[in-house]
């Protein structure tokens, strides 16, 4: 079955360390997204990419970096510059043309905790 | 993308219809209304979307007002498993990104 896979499900990071969250999709979707969710709050957009080798900052990009070398993959690096990285991170994908029947497809998320 | 406004929380009795409102008064002509829901600690799941006409699928119905400035998601017979956060977003078909607000927390009670 096609889908979007995030790994790991839980991740612990020491302060001052960079950490990379994986997101892979086999839906042949053009666009991919990273969102951050804090407890009791909605989703905030970190970065998005509409095509390979191109990406744009979202609303809260500071302290994060991404790459899009392959259509299937959109890893997110949480750098030491991100002052409060503990959160639930969600990756999503979407086909790039038309009002698709399903809009966004989300992964199951990665819960990052700084220890 | 147009901004949406939703009530922060709602309760519904099990077996009754849950009607979740969304205001999107700045929606433009080519923007669709999408609804998603998020069960605790999972990724949001698509429910339904529409442009002008009312829509129905196996999960829910979407009623869009004639002026398109608001919509209502209807879960016809709510169950305890429908307890979740429901997000209403507005997006053009080829828009690069979407903004998710805080959504409505629906609690279905026995």
C-alpha cells in the first residue's frame, strides 16, 4: 500500500545536538511538508517543497533545515539553533496538481524530546 | 490561503449528529474547503472537501453556504471513536502550502 513513513516514532536528543527526522513517501506525490505541533495546539508549517531540489520556508523555519534530493524523501534536521525543539513533528505529502481527492496525506509523526 | 475560524471545543452525545462549524469569510473563488481530523498523537486524516456544492462520503457530509463564507461538517451518528480535533482549512487547488489553525476538539460522550 502507498503511504508516508516517518521514523523514528520517538527520538531523544541532548541539548546542543543536531538530529534528523526521516520522511519517505511512495505515493509519487510532488509536494512534501513538515509541520510542528505543540501540546494542545494546531499545526505550524516549518518547511515545504513542491519539487525536487527546491524548498521554501514556512512560518517557523528558524533552527531547522531540509533537503529534497529525491522525490520520495524530505528529511528534516533540527539544529542546535532551535531553542525549544521538544514537539511532535508531522510530515505530509500532496500531489502537485489539481484539487486531489485526498488533499494532504500525513505520516504518523515523530515525537522529539530534548533531554 | 484564506483564514478559518472554528470554535475551540464542542461536545456531542453518542449516536447524535455532530455539526462542526467553520468560518472562512475571506475565501476566494478558486479555494476549496478541506476537513481533516486528528486523533490523539496521530497524523491528521482527510475527511472530505468541497468547492461550492454540498458533499457526502462514507465518513461525513459537508455543507457549504451559498456565499461560501462558512461551512459545516456533519458526522451523522457520532461514536466515541469520533472524539478528535477537527481542522477546517481553505486552499487553492495548486496552492503551495496550507495553514492549519487550532481546530475544534470534539468530545463524544456516552
